[in-house]
């Protein structure tokens, strides 16, 4: 029986999921610690979690560059705190005004808008505490990806494009996708690679960092196009959130510009391009780490499977 596309990356994620969950619970204060409402809201947003994709991509970036997965675990897990803060804020009435997230009422529906806003703020700052264990370069990488020139800038442009406002083109939607979603996906790979460096090693080579970034850019764009398509084809049970939300808000998405079939083809083409990059990434990493290329065979397969998973998933 042929394995489903991306099965290797799914298995890798399942293998590390319990460790990531433990790291997240160690990072968060207890839900009953004062101020209790704030901490309870943070726990509500975080647990039970979603795919934990960003932490898994952090561990993948570490693996693909021959790093130490144990060293990368806490910084990679902390990426989920930042991602979850963005979801909490996205769901607020002043943003997308959603009432369902990860199969449960959104944070502001349970705790109120003010508590949800502060819970997001707290998750954001706590994320940097966790990533700091990976060093200054990892912190700087995440800060650039998450800020006004990355994720937050993309969110702003996404809001401004609602209702048919502004330029309606592939260039415009690509600009939004690459920042709102792609920037954090690419940063996750790089944070893991940086955090997993073993003591005494030379810094991550610029060429390898660029290759991993290029791979992440393609992966991130493919993931968001697939997400736009799932909003049209998925169910609330599959997605853990309300489908057809993009249509309701008249969002600027890939299917809105070129339609569903062309969007699915573009997502697959981007995934295929990412798959093709995997051998060169691990070759560069093996040369830097001075290990046989065979030592990174699993990482090559994981890079390829992650790209396929991005477009064949159902949630």
C-alpha cells in the first residue's frame, strides 16, 4: 500500500509531539497562577493544540542542517506560542471576528476581548523567552519574521484588502501570503537550524541559510495556497474552524484571483520545487558538518515529505 504524501513528516511530527507539548507546558505559567484569568486564557488558546507545524519545522530545520535536536527543542516549541498569539488576535472582533478555533470557542468568546488581547500579548513575549535559548541569531530571525516587515505587516495588508479594496492581483496576494504566513514558516526552519548548532561549530554558513530560506519560502507559499483552498473545500470538523470564512470577508486569496483548480496546481508546483531543493540542502549541510551525505538521508526525505504534506493535508 502506497504511503500518503507527506507520511514521513507526519510520522516525524508524531514522534516529537509529546516532547513539544511538554516543552510548551514548561514554558507557560500554570493556569491557576495569578492573574488566573490571563493564564487560563493562555492555556485555553494553547491546549489542546493544532498541528504544531512551526515547532516541527524548527526541528526539521535542525535535522536538515545536522544539528542537535535536543538543543533545538525548546526554541522550536516556543514558535508555537508566537503562532498562537497571532491566531488569538486574528480571531478578535476587530480583526476576523471568528468564534471557532481548533474545534473550540475562540479565546475572546470564553474570556472576553480584553483578556484575549492580553493573552496574545503574553504568548508573544513568552515566545521570545523560549527562543532565546537558541541564541541571539535565532531571536533576531524570529523578530524580523514576526514584525511589521513580516507577519504583522502581512496581516495589515490582508485586512486592507478585504471587501475588494486595493489591487486584486497574484502579485498582491503573493505579497500578503509571503509575510502573513510564509515569513514565520521560513523563520521556523531557520530558528531550528540556528538553535541546534553544537558548541564549537562555525556559524551556520550564509549559503546554507539562504538555501533553507528559499525552501521555506516555497513551502510557506504552497501551505497558504492550500489553506485558501481548504477554506473552500474543508469542513469545520476537519479544519477546527469555520470554513468559507475567506469568502464571507471577501479576502484576497489565491482562489479568489485564479480559481480553485489553478490554485491547487500552483500549490503542487511550489511543493515540487521545494522537494527538488532537498538534496542540495543536505549536501551543503553535510559538507559544512563534515559528515557523509548518507548521514542526512532521513533529513532529505523529511524535507521532501514536509513539502508534500503542506499541499495534501486536510486540516
